[in-house]
C-alpha cells in the first residue's frame, strides 16, 4: 500500500483576509526574523488565562513524574514512527508489545530512575500506556498520513517566522486534514489540554496558509487513555487575538525563552 499524496496546492479557506500572514518555504527569506516554536508560543496565549491547572494524578511518582512523562513521550514517538513505517503491513498487538519490550529492556534512559522506581515505571508502561497506544495507532489509516513533517513557515508581520512538525497529519475521506499530537501527561489539566490544542492550531495555521484544508485537531494521551478532538477555530481571529498578542505582549521574552 502506498501513501496518498498530500495536496499542497489547494487554496486554504481561511487566512485569506489576514494580510499579515504569509506562507514561505524559502529559509533565506526568514533568516533575519524571530523564529519562535509553536510549543513555546502555545504556553502564553490569552486563552489560557483563568484555566484550571490542577492535576488529578493517577500514578504516585513524586519527583519522578516529569522524567516518567518525558520517557513516555520518547517511547510513544519511537512506536508510532514504527507503525508509520509499516504502512503496507499489519502489526499485531503481540508484535507491538514485543517490539516495545525490546526497547524498554535495553534503554539506558530508564537509568534516571532508581531500581525500585524503574520496575514501577516499566509496569505502568506495559499495563497502561502500551495497550492504549496500540488501540490509538490501530485506528489510524497510516496510508493517508504524514509523520513529523515540516511544511514551511508562517510569517507574521514580516517579523516572525513560525514552523513546526505535528506528530501526524491525516487526510480524511472528504479531502480535509486532521492534525494529531501525542501527549503523555499523568492527570492532564484544563490548561494543559488548551495548550496542546493551541500548539496544534498553530500547526494548522501554517498548513492552511500553505494551502491545506485543516478540519480539526486531536490530542491522543495513551497514558490516560484520553482522546479529545476539537473543530478548528477561525484562524484569522486566532492569530490576531491569540498568537500576535503573545508574540508582542509583555510576556514576549518568555515566549522566546521557553
């Protein structure tokens, strides 16, 4: 099975009236511009103000919680890329678990944990994260997907050049596209969910400016077995009222440092 080509010439249906937004693929044209990352911008948008940032954590990992989340992020990326590479084949649950087990058993990254905590981390991954991740991946038509691909820059005000790589871009049957991103949070707060959709909406702005018709954004959190899809917001408004204020406001330094 071959991957369907992604149509990069179709005119986008939004960003048409936002004269300050330009799509650019030539890196020479942006070399003197600020280049903030979508993941950094997404943390400082006005739509985060007042959102609950409390966590209902399921796992008691204390100070190891961040290392646990980081390792899960790494493992998820390794595994979904493997799925992506095997488009013409079917990976069974048993094969998937075996492949993941090989990574876990030989991975020096787990050495950041004490021996006792390492055993707990491995158990949580095997019993929770991996089964949920397999179900998520099995539901995606990877023949219609692109993984971690950059499409160019969204240039704003001839000053900011924004680019990024969504985990997955999937073409839907109606010809539109969906953006999927994996997040491994234990107890994802309302603020963190909004941050994740902010990041994907910035990705969508880049793709729409480049000519793609993006329909929605989806968070996939296999650690919590959580999936949330949101229809794409009006991107003219999103950039004018969310992105540009973050880039130009009193938290500008934090956007470029984070």
